[in-house]
C-alpha cells in the first residue's frame, strides 16, 4: 500500500452488532440504571444538599412503607402495565401510537357516561358489562381511526394519534361541563351511594380486580405475541413491510387489526380506571400514562413479562419522588426530573447493545 | 364592537407568538428528519432558564439596568433550551436511539425542571411567595415609544415587546434559508434522504445537530416570551399549558413552511382565546371551540396525505435515525 501514510484512520468507528447475548444486554442496562442513579444522586445533592442515600431510602419507604402504599404501588403498576400492553403490539409493527392517552380517556369517558345516565336503574353487574363494552368500543374507535388512514393513505400516525389525545381531552371537558352545570368543572364521585357500576372488592382489596385483570391480560398478550399467527405477522410487518407483502401478508389488514386490539385494551384501561379505581372522570384520568407507557414498553423491548418490571420501576420512581418531595419539602416535579434522567440513561444504553465501538487499532495490516 | 374585534386581534397576536417560536423551531428540527417531541419540554426550559437568569441578576444588583435585564435572561434561556436540545441530539443522532421515546422523555424532563425550579427557586433563597420579576418583565414588554400615539392601529399591531417582532423575523429568515440558500437545500436533503445527502458529500451529522440545536433554541424563546412578556416576569407551574403540543400541530397545519406558520400561529392563537371573546357562550360550547385547533390539524394531516402532493409531505425521513453503514 503506497498511500497508507496519507489515509488517516478515525479514532473509532461504529458497527452494528447482532450477536449480543441477552444476559450481556441486560447487564448493560443494569449499568445504565446504576449510572443514572448516581447522576440523579449528584443532582439531588447539588440542588438540595440532602444525603442522597437518605433520599433513596425515603423513596423506598414511599412505595413499600406500608401495606396500603404497597397496594397503591401495585394498582398504579397494573394500570400503567395495562396501557403499556396496549401500545406494544402496535409498536412491534412500528406503528407509533402516541395516542394511548386519548384512547384511555374516551374509554373512561364511555364508562362514566354509562354510570351517569344509568344511575342505579340497572343492576350493577349489567351496568358493568355495558360499561365494559362501550369503553372498549370507544377505545377501538379512537385507535382505529388513525390506523385506517395510515393503512390506506399512509397518513403520519404519530402526529395523528398525538392530536387525537387533545380532541379526547376536550371531549371529556365538554361532557363534564354538560354533566356538572354549576361550572366547577369537577366531576364528583359517580353513584357514591349505590356504588352501581363500581367493580366489586375482591380479597378485601379495593383494586384487587384491576390487578387480576391486568395480570391475566399480560399472560394473554405474551401468548398472542409469541405463539399466535397474528403475533408473528405483527413482527414481520414491523421488521419490513416489503417482506411482509412479499410473503403474502395483508399489511393494511394487520395494521388495522392491531390498532383495534391496541385501542380496545386502552379502552379497557379507561374502564378499569373509572369503574375500579376513581369512580369519576377528569381530563387527568390517564395522567400522562399514555406517554409513560411508550417508554415502559420500549424499555422492556416489547416483552410483556419484562414490562411488569419496567412499569413497576417507573411507578416506583414516581411514588418515591412524590414521597421525598413531601419529606424534604421539595417540589414534587423532582420525580419528573429523576424519571427523565433515568430514561435518558437507559435509552442511551441501547446504543451500546446494538452497536459496537471499534477503537483505532495500533497494529496495521492485521485485518 | 369594533373595539372588541381589535382587542381580539391584539390578544390573538400575543397568543400566537409563543406558538410561532415553537413551530419555527420544530420546523427547522423536522427538516433535518428529527421529530423532536421534546419541544414542549424545551419551551418550559426556555422559560424557566430565563426566569432563573433574570432572578439572579435582579436580586444581585441594586439597580438593574434594563438592557442587562433583557440580555441575561435571553442568554440563559438560549443556553437552557440548547442544552436540552443537545441531550436529544446526542441520544438520537449520535446514539441513534428512538426519537419518539427520547422526545417524550425530554418533555417530561423539561416540564419537570420548569415546575421544580419555578416552584422552589424562591425557597432556595429563603424567600416565600411566587416569582415575580417586575423590572425584567417591564424591560421585555418595552414597545416602540410612538406606538400608543397611532390610535387603535398602533395599539393593536405595534404595542408588543421586541420578542414578538423577532419571532416573525426568525420565521421569515428561516423561510429564506430553506428556499434560497445552499445550506437550506442541503438541510432539506438530509431530512428527505440522508443516504443520498451523505453520498453527495453533505455532512449529515453536522446538519442534524445544528438544526436540532438551533431549532431547540428558537423554540425555547417561545417559553421566554411567555414568562417575560405575556405574564410580565411571573412563573406559575404548568402556566404554559399545552402550547408546546399546539406548536407541533401548527407545524403540520403549516405543512412545514415557516411563512405559513406565521399565519397559522395567528389563527391558532385566535382559536385559543376565541371562546373568551364570543359573548354568551356556555361552558360546554367553549370546550368544543378549544377542540377546533386539533381537529383542524388532523384534517390537514389527512388531506395532505390523501392528495399526495410532493411538496406538501412531511420530510420523508422524519422520525428515523441515520446510520451510514445500514442502507
């Protein structure tokens, strides 16, 4: 090689790696979490001067400190997991459903409407069934609309679903205005006396049924994604639409069908939140879960079982940060800052799982 | 009646300025193929950084000068929002991770920072109450001295602080940049097809970084305008509301054109407050009117995708990372 002297090899170059072992991948993620906790600790110290260990201890207390706190943690985890399960099949086929928030909201709205208009004219079990069906249908409508346009006209789905969130929020505000004529724009607890349309208490736990339903759903989703033909079609479409078309998969049908499922589960989440948890409706029903669910699902690599852990982790962070906010008299937005830092680190670590950095080799001509 | 109409136009322009900053910033970002959903967070960051800068200056000097009252918050706002945009750029461009997830996390993070410091800045300095930077706000609000002599016209169109005019100027310059300069053409090429741009010798990484950083800085000014000019130097948590998302809606509505974004922002700003100016509206009807901007955006999105006119489409590589060795 005559011109070797003139060619400057860059300090490092990056190549894709496909052969990483799952254990090594999770190891990298674990390192990222630890690094994130260290950075968060530094942030806590610089802005508050508190001992970070004490702060983290308080966070753990906030989630596991008492039986009640623990069940609230479980219930919140279940709901976040439910929404995460909903967005997962769509994400697996690279359909960016950013509209889970709105789909949950309309689901909740449908349930609340049933409760509001039926009062106690129907037996509770019948009302619950009607609520369930209308919620799921509403969720489907909200989810499938962007999917139809995506399938036929290739309308950008992330922007479409994003906008649908705000339409849903305004719709909720509208109905609250109609239902609560005094202008306070806050909906009280529905059917407080009769508890008609409320999910029954199981095992002495108010949120018991929510947790059980979501646990079942996790199993079903795991089986659906891994062992069903439809689940396989979703992965193929996600990997490459052209391949899917070539092997004879009807891509349009898969997109619409998957979003029906996604919307239906979001609607179910809305139903659980209204019927099982809150017994009322507000614009904040989903409370940003639609967006957090995207991170949960992505962090878990679209694995339903891993999502149990990632959703619990995120809820733990939020609960814990809420706890330290009150204990150390901080503003509770500190939880958003910590969540942000930790997610940045974990998503950043994906790079090191998917790519390999090759440093400039000293020995020339070895390869 | 005519007075109400002019008051409405004036209010609509005021509302449109933060939206225009956000939309222009997002357009510049999206033209490079980066769908930055962190813009709402960046706008909060731009606002709170300006507040922090202004607070530190106003409270460390006995007689704050008006010029520094503007320059220091302006600079700190630009630094704050650029830093957030840098996090996004590093993660999505250098580390090539998913843009949607990064953007949403950035929004959570930015709004968290805004509300955290907004809610506890004073307590760090042993004060109570809420933040109110009267001098700084006044300096930002300073309008042309002869504006009020021009009657209703001057009052409606010329009574704004300098940031309002800057927003329109930036949008116009951006439009010129996209359509009339070599660098603008290169940037659009990067957003449409980075592989081709790369092959043509364009430094894709550099263009992506610069456009995302500059876009973020511009969007942050929207937050600064809101806290300094609109609220006169006061911060309320979540006061900025969902304007960031509305700015992203405007990007679509304006089909990625900065000049159209000026008019779209005005329209959306008007819709944002229309319900206040229509007499005798019931509470529920107001909510329906507030829904309009989003419904209209969806319609635009659907129509442009149905008509398939090439110049109206989103940048073809919007939302995708680019890796040279993966084509």
